[in-house]
């Protein structure tokens, strides 16, 4: 059984949230001799009833979740929370910078607020804390490829060439290694380069060109090629 206190930043003190008409406080101190923390409890006794300690059940240990960082605002960071140690099913929660927590958007669509917040223990281990409510949405099947960061190919690992009609930068060659002896060929389709051979095999493998001049790089799709790479002969391509 426990009493629960909430921290008040302005007063730098913890106050019992359930003692409505009585100020019951606790303050953390550090022993100067041994560096250990201890709590100074106010003389006022609680008038609220202690409640069952549900804190351990609200803690999601680091082995049961993963944080997927994102660099752009349109695709925020996500917390992937597994439903079991087998990691077959998971809940996906999106980061809200205004609230500094992760919220389940699927539950939100069902008009239920399900949030978790990321904390760090004194030993550096991270954990998630369930704030309120359980999920009412169905967990998804976990697929690592959906949450891996995009593969980046630097300027040294690709070349841009003309297409058959002589239009510049319409054909893309991506090297499979630093040897630059094997390649995959892509053709520009709107704002993405697509592997034509994979498309013929009904598989969509794309690459997006980003940056300018020396900062140019490719963002490769997570989908792997099912076509075989070709031998590279520079004579077959025109700038």
C-alpha cells in the first residue's frame, strides 16, 4: 500500500495529491557524508486512505519496447511497445513534443487517451511509464522492416545518366559495393527513381534523391531487390 505524491516544480517539493484539505509534503535531501538520498516527511498526517501500489504494473522495462527516432516533423519518433517477450505483436505510439509523451493514435481515433512517457533510471536504463488507460485498439503484427531507418547511399555510390531520349538525370545507377562492378538500374518516375527490373517482377523498389552538389545522397527504400544486379560498364551510359 502506498501514498502518492506529485512534484511541484515552483516549490521544489512533493505534495500528496489525495489529501485535499491538508498539506502533506515530502522533500528529498542528500546526505553530504555518503551521498545517499533520504526523504523529509511533513508533520501533518495523511487524511486520505493509502492505495494499492500499481506502479510496478505501469512500468514497461527496456526489453519490452523500442524507440524509433525520426528526423523530420512529418514522421515523428515512435515508441514500439511489445505485448509479450516473443515480440510478435506490438502497439505503436507517436511522440507528441508539446506534451513530451507518446500517445496511441489508434486508441485516440476510438476516443480513448492512452499515453506513455519515457524516463531514465539512475543507472542510465530507460523505461516507459503508462500514464492512464489500457489500449482498446488491436495490437499490430511486429515487422522490423517497418521501423528500420531508411538506408542512405552517399554520392560516391551512385551515378546519374541520360535516358534513351537523351534527357539528363533520368537514369540512376546504384553500386552494390565499393568495387563498383555490379549495379542496380533505376528510372525516374515522378519524384522517385524505381528499379525497372524489380517492377517487371511486380516489386516496387525505389530511391529518392536528396541534397545538392556534394551533399547529394540517396534514400533507399526498405524493400529489398528481387532482381539480380548487373555488371557495370560505363560505356553503356551517357551523362
